C-alpha cells in the first residue's frame, strides 16, 4: 500500500495536481473566450505560481483584468513582471490597451504603433501581425472609426495566443460585430490568411495619412 512518503505516491499526487491545474486553466480559457472575465480570474489567479507557462498565463490574467474593468491592475501586473522590459509579444499590445482604457492616449499610441511598426518590418513572426492589428483596431475604435476597426478585425489572420484572441473578441463586442467576428473565424479556420487580410504596413500607412 502506498503512503504519502513513497516516491511513487508523491509522483502520483504531483501528476494529479498537474492535471487539475491543466483542467482549471483550460476552463479558464473557455471562460475568457466566452467573456466571463471574472470567472476566468477566479480560476487563473490561484494557480498562477503553481505551474509553468510564466508570462503566457500572466498575459491572460492581465487581459482578464483589463476586460473586467480594472486596467490599472492589469498595467501594474505587466509593469512589475520580470519579462516586462523584453520583447514579450503578449505584453506589448496589452500595455498599450491598458493605457488607452486609462485615457493615456499618447502612451497607448506609442506602444501600439511601435508594435505595428515591428510587425510591418517583418523581423518577427509568431503572431506579431495579429497582435499589432488588434491594437490598431482598438486605436481606430478609440478614434471613432468603427468601420475601419471592424474591417481590421473581420479580416485578421491566425491569432495564436489566448490573450490576443480574447482581446480581439472584446473589441469586436464593443463595436457591435462580435457575431460577424465569430463567423469569419469559423470560415477562415485552417487558412493561413484570409484573402482580404490587412498587413500592419497597410494599416500604418492609413493611420499616418489620417493622423499626421
């Protein structure tokens, strides 16, 4: 019979705890994508230090804090994160969106436009285009151009990170195109890029023309 001091028992307990954390985080992701930000936080925060993923989980938590109406707490988490000063893709646009919610428009534009210019440069992959475009959609919405914001969101290419997926849905909900956004994601599933997918370079050019 196994006891708690047996190595085999300890390994079994650790495995069960890991599976429990995985299940909680999977459920948290489902709640995030469904717009239940407080419910997602209830599941994510207690497991924050219990398992790996590091900045990816913290990006989810920061996004949930932002979308639940607490951009100050989200920004504080990002600014105090050990990876805040390096090029961590989830944090760049998140920081900009926090500033935008707090009314710090100049800081928001600086963060989001820098990310968009990085995406336009082609130097980075792994979702930088999607992150930059989500940020630009938020700027367009803030500037009162919801038609342009919707056009950006409804033609996004693949969005790999949960934090970015939830932000895109959050903005789509704000501008009244969430159902259309869901439909386009279904239609474009498995495609590398939809035919009308914008590129950060094009979006930046339009921004520069209208906000010179």
